[in-house]
C-alpha cells in the first residue's frame, strides 16, 4: 500500500490533468496559403492566421479562431505605427513555408502549425515549442515557445522580484496591492512586453491584449515559456534587434515615447499622506529654504479636499488655497494635486463633477443602464467612462479651476480602478463601458486600460487648458503605451531594506517597458524607515528618474531633515548632486523622447554580451554607473565594473582594476563611476529649477575611447522647443599620450542659455600641461595633481570651437 498510494495519486493527477485540458484545441494544420502585400494569410480549418511584416524587423501575428478578424484597434499602438511597410519573399513547399525579409526568415511548418524565427545567418531566434502548440479554449488562448537554458527575460512592467523573469510566472490584472511584498502578483500596471536575451542577441514580444493575461517563464514547464489571455485577440508583435537597444527603439516606435517633461519634474519632490493644514504646507516649504536643501515640488494628498471629494478644497484646512499656491511658486515650489478618478455620488448637493457627469451621461454603467456605484475615499462614488472620448474630454475640463489657481501637475491615483469592500478590489466584471472604436465592452475587457485612459483624459485636458505648457501627470495604474501621458511609480511599497533593494530591478524593468520617468516612494510608503535606511534611500533616489519622498498617514516624519544633522547633511549632499547633474539628466531625458532608452538602465542594455549582476548596479543615463549598498549587514563590498576603463566620480581618478578590493561603504557613500570617454555637463547649485544658475556650465571630460558628450537645453516648461527654441551641441575629445583635443560643435537652435562661459575639467592628466590653446590662441589653466585634472574656463559662443591640451 505504501507503494501503490503514490502511484494511484500520480495516475489520478494525470487523469485530472487530461480532463482539465480536454477542452483546449490547437489550430491544427495549414490548409491554404494566401500572400497579400506585406502579409501572409494562413487558413487552418475554420481558423485564419495573419503574419504581417510591419517592417523588416517587426512581425505581427494575429489569429482568428472563427475565421473573422475583429476590428483592428489598439489602445497601446500609436496611430499608424503598425501600418506595414515590409515585404516577404515567400517560398512554399509541401510541408514548410519560408517567408524572408532582409533581416529575418520565418519557417512555418504546416502540419501541425509551428512558427520559427531565424536571423540572416540561419540561427534560431525564437521557435514555438514542439510539444505544446498554440491552443484555444473558448475565448482563452496560450502560446508556448521553446526556452533555451541560457536565455533570459526582462520587462513586463512593475512586477517585483529579480530583473531576470526566468523561472517566474506573472499575471496582468491591474490591482491595488497596498503594502505589496516581493512575492505579490499582480500589481498596478499591465505592460505585456518583454525582451528575450541570449548570447548577446535580443528579441521582444509584445502581446497587445487588454484582458487578464499571464506569462510563465519556466515555472510550468522546464524547457518552454508561455503567454496567453483569458479573452480577446491573440495579437502579438515579434521584434528583432539583435541589440537590446534596437528592441527598445522599435517597441517605442509602436507604443510611443514619453513626451519631454517639464524640467521641474526631474528635480526633488516632497510628499506625504497628507500635508495639512495650510500652515503645515508653508512650514515644509520654509524649512527647505531655511536649511538650503533644494526642492521643487510639494504634493497635496486627499486631505486637502472637502471630505475626500475630487476637485474640491477644504476651506477650513486651506483658507487661502489659491494664495498659498502663488506664494509657494514665488519661493520656487510647484504644487501637485491628487485628483482621483472616483466622483462622489452627491445628487442635489451642488457638486459640479457629479452634476455634470450625470447630465452628460459620462459615468460607467451597470448592465441595467444605471450608473455603477462603488465605495472609495469619498464614500459611494461613480466613475467616468474613460474608454469613451466624450467622457475623457469632459474629465479634462474639470481641471480648469486648479490650473487657473496655478497648480503645476496632477496625480491620478486609485485608477486600477480600486473599489473598497469588494473581494476583487475593483468593479464587477459585467459593468458596461462605451468604446472609442464604437459599441460597448464589459469591464473584463477594459479593466487593464482604465488607468491608461484616465491619464490620457487628464493629459489631453491639460493641453487644451494650457496649450503651451507641458503637462505633468503621475499615475499608479497603466497599460502599454501609458508613457505617452504620465510618469509613474511603484505604488505602496514598504519601509524595509528589502523594498529598498528590490526597487532597483523593479524600476529597471519598468524602464525597459517604455516608462522613462519612473520611481518609488523614497523611504517606503508603509511604515517608518530607520535613519540609516532612509539616508541610503535618498542616496539611491538621486539616481532614480522620478525622485519623490512619500509616506503614509500616521508614519514618522520622513523629510530630509528627519533624524538629526548628520543624516540631514548626507541627504542634502545627494539632493544637491541631483541638481548639479541636471544638465546631464535633462539631456539624457530629451534623448529618450527620441530613442525610448530609459534613463535608469540595466547593464545588459549597454553590454549585451557581459555576464554581470543585473540586480544591484545600473547605469544612470549613458555614462554614469551606480553600485549602491543594498545589504544592511554588509561589512565589505567589492565593486564589479563593466568592461572598459572607468573613473571614480568622487575622486576624479581613473580606476585601477587590479587595486579594487572589498571595502566598507560608508553611510555617506554611493560608489559612482564615469565611463572613460564621457563628457558630463553639470551646473552650479540652485535651490530649485526656477532659480537661474550663477556661473559657468561645467563640462567634466573623462578621456577614453569614443569620447563624446551631448548638451541639450530649453526653457524647461513650454513647447517652444518645437519651434526651434532649444540649444543642442555635441562634444568630443581625442586623447593621445601627448595631447587631448576637445571639440564643441556649433550649437543648433535659437535658445539663449543661462551661462556665458564654460568651465572645462579634464581628468586623467598625469602632469601639468605644457600648453593649452583655444582655437589656436593660448590659454592658462589650473592643474590639480591629487585629482589629476586640468581646469580652465572659456567664453561660450554658439560657434564651433577646438581646444588642444599639450603635455
């Protein structure tokens, strides 16, 4: 019996598995082939499958099990971005179709259907698993792909855990998961896009499906990964690199890029749940300025509102609300207001958002046609029907008064959407939404795009109210493509060392998923961090794209000056570094609006072939490498640097790899390195981005291979840069044993910068220069033997220039 019981259990499990999977059906065999311009249409019994060459490197696959493709509409893909321009060279034999572009070859086995992707050297990139064909069960579907042992997977948005998704499984269903932990899934965003990387070659998969979806990277099967959805269309894009950066660019071509944010959105920002009354907000602002700690933004959470009702002001707590915003703007502070998407159900109470929404029929409906009512912060609430353009347009008009008052940005929270007192934490799946594409859909279909369309309504509404002011919108929930409308953060994290540590891979995966301007709550939202942890988190936050300190109601003070003068001094130092680096940060972010490259990026994005710990170190922009301490118990750390030569940012000295030994990372220290060959622009310290820097722009030159840098400036707030009011310049250097030649290009654009001179600091100098010339004219310079640097100042002109340092 001891032998038979496990055997019986095994047999029963097999039978149960067979029964559970009996309703799944594969597509079967190809019965007909039709070639169209840019596409191949396969018939498989009653089903049809479309393979379209969007271009030579991006292939779209759609499946219609019934034979009829639905209307081609996407909430994620930019209009026109999936218009095909590629062409297939098709060869049809009895058992196999071969379809080639100049970059790819598709091998399509007919019986049974199996699609494989090859590069131009006939190396397999991606291959459907031979044991598990694409299968459907009613509206559900699942795709299985072979999983080589040495392939790694990245992306999928803000799921916690390690950077590499291999060995893990994830669900996409936007969920309010307050106080989430590393094992929690799902969280707030649905971004069904990932990158596969093997031996330096990368590809991407984007499943454009808004229903509940899931991705399994080897948890179910040892040699295959899979993805699928509870409903909707099987519609995915295969994106080939082979470099990971090419994947990022091509995904951005499809789903859009972050618009250039206002400069102040890249600065330090202060928040909590909640700063009130008005006197407390003014006190926070005054303390920043008195202590000379730079800051640009103060957030007002829900307690500034009357009974938590969006678009209201509690006049007892904020009797001079409008004047307060104006006064703080004079001190260099912007105010960002939370505006949640739930509207209090208040008939006959003169509550404008409810009255107008009911009159315009702008709210989500129950199946019987009545407005859906759910309980959130204001109590019983109704919800704008954001998937319907008229409702979005109306929502945008609600910001008129706050914009007129001078509020600079808006925070769309709770937009998963979150609904209290329900086991599923959201709307019933049968609520009815009107669609831009026509007709209606249930919440099951639109749940994952509700936050996306909420931010779209906010962003587009702000553009109409202030056509020449860049909107700033912050969101918790979103879908693929949401970077077009809003910045984001990782939601209600915790004040623990583990959350501090996992913030790195979480933010890196969000950056790979299209969101450039992302961050987490510095210090953690839930709980109160011990002093050392908060200080370390401020240091790390300096190198997060979105840099905001935020915490929950009832927690201890978490401002930079909390915990005494020693911690305050360290936190001030790193916030000051953020402001000094602003020209480098702004230049990198502006480049991201063209390339889609994240500001905070994993090592493999720069070094695809390099074996490296991807979870604890990262690049900040193209040239700064950050390796923070992530373990509170660590006595000594040995820094691992990527390939090539590096300089220590703090000392300016070139790193001697042979001399790298484990060392204790002091509380005030973040190991920070500069790639040899970088030119980093920095500015004099200011207390906010509203303050004009006084003095020259510093150009820190770190000679090395392919030495170059860039500079981009504009007014930081308007869209005048689209009219040519910007400054763009390229910088290069070329070093030999006897000289360093520096060049700056003629500046493009009509923008007049704040600086009139350039301070050059050239590192790696072993001796005092014998001679320095600027456009052939001699120039004097200082030499720092300890720092091994040469410093000199030149007048700034928009013309090209050349500097030669001779030794």
